[in-house]
């Protein structure tokens, strides 16, 4: 029955009976499509200190990857973290220069015009503790380094990893260390990423260099990176009304 109705509607539209609506409907179609984000990869989960991709646990809680690109991310959440109904941040920002970060145009509740100077982006603004209400983290885009060659560098699934606040300093040291020792950026080496227990923060994400990206794969990695650089700052989905924010408290990552 449903198919018959759809066929009838399609014939009506094709026949021109409702062409007077075409221009207005096309406008709404563009608006609707613009609100939908289509990242080319999925997020890796490190919830509870367990490395999982698409619901599958990563062997030994570590993997070898090429970190194609990375950006600064600031994220402010409303309410306590609910593992059964996690909500996206209500204000967030991405960028390659920390001093120039400002709320994403699709953030549902921007806190300030700029991240620098925002009252939620200063130490002591968190509801509990001495930290910030806004979380200063990193978003990484990576591909598997298993059997890395030109073909796999071009076609391997792209995944994203959000480094928690407690692991940002370790990431910064890793990037600076690569520049000082092997004189390569993260996308020029194979990195082992491991989620390990930590007595203070439950777990941390560690990074170590396994070796350089093979010359035969480097060209494909560079080409892949150009595309990823245009996509990595995709917006979060809007918070759902079905799960209203709980009273503000300490959020766990």
C-alpha cells in the first residue's frame, strides 16, 4: 500500500501538478542537507579505558596507525555525563591555531564569541575541582598501518579519535619529540596508540613511534591528508530533546 502511494506521489511530481512548490521545496532541501553532517569515518571509543572500533574491542588495547591529521577541539557540555544517553557538546570549536578558536557555527549554545577570554575556558570554572568547564582536547583522524602501502593508504577506513584532557600533554610531547628526533610530523610516521591504566585519571592514551611511513606509501598518505583536512572539523549532531540535561556536575571522559 505504501509503495503505491509513493509511486502516485512520484508520478504527480513528475507530471508537474505541484511544480509551483518546487522552488520553495528545493530551498528547504538545501537547508535540511546542510544540517546533516556526513563524516567519512567513525569515532573510536575509549570509554572506560577500553579501545573499541565499531563495537569491537581492539586487541591488547593498542593499535598501529598513521595519524593523517589532527586539530584542536574545545568542548563544553551541559549536565552530567550519562553513559546510557551520551549527549554532544552544546558549544564546541575546532581549529589549527589555539588562539583563534571560536564556537562552531552549528554549536547549539555558543558560550562566547571567542574561546580565548570565555569564562568557561579558564581554570577554576569547572563545577568541581580546579579545571575548566570547557574541555581542551584534540581530534585525530587516522588509518590503520597494518600492511601499509600506497593502496591501503588510499583506501583504508578512516577513523577518528578524541584524546581526553588527561592525555593532551602526552600528545603534545609526542608531536614535539617527533619533530626533534626523526624530523617528521605525525602523518609521516607509524604510531602505536595504546590505552593504559592510570591511577589518577583511570586511563590515558599513550603514543609511541614505530617507524617512518614507507616511501612507497607516503604519496598516497599526503593525498589522503589533503581530503581529510577539509573534513576533520565536521560538526556534532544537535543535542536530543528526548534526553534533557541532568543537573550540572563533574563530567568523566
